[in-house]
């Protein structure tokens, strides 16, 4: 791993302003709306598949959001325990 790559990874892990759960929710919105926007002649099954995909991505987003909240609370508690 290069130094710049390691630095970027470390910065991402410690930067509270870089939530990745947001991207899961954005992906879910695209999965929900894409069939209606691009394919007017889609039947019922493809729409159900995209709806299911959107729900799965949304659940994954909630799981990631929970991880981020836990990591944030651990970072907030760690200075109190150390001192």
C-alpha cells in the first residue's frame, strides 16, 4: 500500500464528515426510480425486482448508518476513558 493511499484511507476512517451510508440511500433512490424514468414499457416483474433491490440497498444503508453512529460514539467516549 502506498503512503498516499494509506493516508487517504486513514483520513476517511477518522473523518466524521465522510459518511458512506448516504451513498447507499442515493443508490436506493436510483433503484426505486430508474425503471420508471428510463423504461416506460417495463412489465410487473422487473419493477418488482427493482423495488426489491431498492429495499435491500436501503436496509444495507441503515446497517451502515448504524455502524457509523457506533463508531462516532466510540470516538466520542474514548477521550473520557483515557483520561
